[in-house]
């Protein structure tokens, strides 16, 4: 098996306007669907959970039915992806569609592989704006339904079907109207069968004056694009000295404006906080990275992904420029993952100015096992902000903090990142534990970095927000 895997080669094919990467091993991992998913990495064992053999099966005896209990959970948590025409391999809308999947649903939800939300729920911040995970109660309901033999119940109790937004429009259309600018990726022919591909064209934005972006959304074409676009990253490329337009407290900050936005199925665009935006300069270009999957088995010629941008009115400058910062944990020669080992790499960064963290997105490949982000505050306290200990390489989830929970970091805070890779045979996603793995683009190479949304704040605003937080905490404590 190992020999066979070793003989596969990942191809790099340079295209006219972009670079196409066909990752043979990525497709191999996707191909036998049930088998591959069966082998998906279980959540890391944590102290305390091992003893409870199957914590989900214990519970009350009240009858659970599809119509009365399960359908509404599927609507809330699953159907954005599990409906005809969306990216998941099967629809979970009707009873007939759902019933055959009962046992597999039980497996995936109790392991918290589905819905894709792989952040540890017992450590770190838990309030997110885009949380799609199941509550413990919802999991218990699904488990009781499956264990009871998946009864249908009375169809009269079914909740009304969800009216999904018209896929031809941007999801933000209803709230903001049509976008001010649409940038399209160069067309790509998606074949009906074959390997996954990462399509990376670069496209001019064409803006002639600096424009502040107040909302952004990425949209695959409808209906076919939605079936083949797994995720899209959108990076802003523009030349500027450092990062202009930051809070005066962060005037010296260096780096690049990084990712503009990112899309994965189920996401509905992002509207930046009040008086906050991203800056597009004349000459700016957009670099798309579209992960195409052939899971749907349909041919989609000339496929394009659209980036919709909503601007602040011309002449209006929001107070804060928010950026998506790249934190490398180990790159190039620093990332060394010998055969049959578990490795740990760590790196830390001093945050130069008062900041609010808006989001956390770990990035690794097939040997990625986990990643954490910790804050070492100037007063000596250390806090685990978040940890993903059961990383699933096919899902690059972006965890967006709820406004009341977004970490506030005083200037001088050290952000410490740790990444774990598992190059042993016990990692089911590992294509070949005999390989010496280093940094590289292909999914069979590795990476270890985090994308973190950061807004640097003026000291006075930071102090006000910190005081509001402290007051809220005191209120909660007083009510206990
Ligand atoms: C964000 C999109 C998304 C959401 C939300 C989602 N799924 Fe999935 N699901 C997928 C995709 C895509 C796959 C195919 C395997 C993969 O890529 O991980 C999948 C695979 C599965 C599988 C395994 C099927 C197989 O053939 O191996 C099960 C079972 C499943 N999902 C159940 C659920 C349930 C139950 C929910 C809601 C509680 C849910 N999913 C929510 C996208 C989603």
C-alpha cells in the first residue's frame, strides 16, 4: 500500500493566467466516500471522555421521531449543504432521503465530524458568529432517533420546508442590494470525474480610486457551480508601504493586508463591524484559490466564481481598517515532519498595538492534527484562546468570534501558536507514513499557519471596549 501511494505523483500544470494544481492524493482520499469518511480522524481523546463509553446513548425514553424532532435539526444544521444541488453527497431533507443514512449520521455527529466545526468545545472561547455545530441536546436527539429504529412519526408534525435563498443572488442581496463591484475568476472546465483541483487565477479589480469595502461575499455560479466548488480563498494583492489606514496606535505595523475573504459552502458573506472596512487600492488584484471537487460527478464547463464587494460611499473613510493576518508557525526549512512521528511546532508574535481578534482559521494539510492559539498578556496571564485538536484537512473552517467574545489584546500581548502534525500510520488521512514531509503547496506536503482577522484599535476605544467587557462580566457574576 505504501509503495503504491509513493508511486503516485502530484502534478503541477502552469496555466495561462493562473496555476492549476491537481493533487492526486487529495482525490484518492475523497474517492471511496464512505470508507474515507469512516476513517476520518476521531476527536482527540481528552481526559474524562474515555471513561464514558457512549455518552450519547444514555437518555430519557420519550419517543423521538423524524417529523417531530429530527427534521428541524436537519433544517438548522445540515441542509445548507445536504440538499439537492449543494455540495454534500446526499440530501437530508425528506424522511425517505434521510432514513438510510441514520447509522452514518449517528457516527458522524457523535464524533463531531459533521457538521464541519472542529474546534474543541470544552476549551477556549465558545461564542462565534458563524457557529454551525450541534448542541449536546441535538446530538442526543439524533442518537435516540437512530437507536429507536428511525421512526417517521406523524408527517403533520413536520416543520414547513426551509425556503433557501435564490442561489442566483448574493446572500447579502436582501440586506445590502446588489454589490458595487463583482470580480470573476477566470473560467475553469470542471470535469465529471477525476481529481480535485486547486485553481488559482489572478484578476484585476479595476478600481481607479481607493475604495473602502464594507462587505464581501464569494459566490459560486448557480446551480452547477455550487456542486463543484468546495471552498474559495480570495487574497488581495496590492502594493503599499506596510499597511496604510491602520489605527494610529498601529502605525508602525508591518505585514500585508492578506486574505480579503474566504468562502466555504454554508457561508453567507461577511459584513465588517461598524466604521471598519478593508481597503482596495488602484492597481489591486484579486488572487482566487478555488478548490474544485468532482464529487457531484457532473461536467461544468467555463465555471467562474464571483466576488461581490459592497463599498462605503466614496469619500467616506471608516475609522478602522481590518486585516486578515498570516501567522506562520513553521515554513520552508523550519517545518520538518520525519516518518512515523508526531511533531510539534510553535511560534509567537508580539502584537504591536491594542487589537481585537475577529477570527481564527488554522491551515494545515493531510498530516495536520491540531492547532492552538494562546495569548500571553502583558500582566503575565496566559489564556488558551482556542484549540482545534481534531483538525480535518478537507475543512478549512474559519471561526468568526461573536462581537461580545472577540479577544481584546493590549499592546505587547504575545500570541503563541502551536501546530501538531501526525505522520504516523494511525492518522487515517496520512497517505504514506514513510515519507519525510516538509513545507510545500501540495496537500501531501505540509503547512502550518493561521489566518487571524485583526482590527487594531485606538487606545481610547480599546479601553472603552475592555471596560464594557469587564462590566458585562461583573453583571453575569452578580446574577449567579
Ligand atoms: C458545510 C456543509 C455541511 C454541513 C453543514 C453538513 N454537512 Fe455532512 N457532509 C458535507 C460534505 C461536503 C460531505 C462529504 C464528505 C466531506 O467532504 O467531508 C458530508 C458528509 C456527511 C456524511 C458522510 C457521508 C458519506 O458518504 O460518508 C454524513 C453522515 C453527514 N455528512 C451528515 C451530516 C449531518 C447529520 C449534518 C447536520 C447535523 C451535516 N452533515 C452537516 C457537508 C456538510
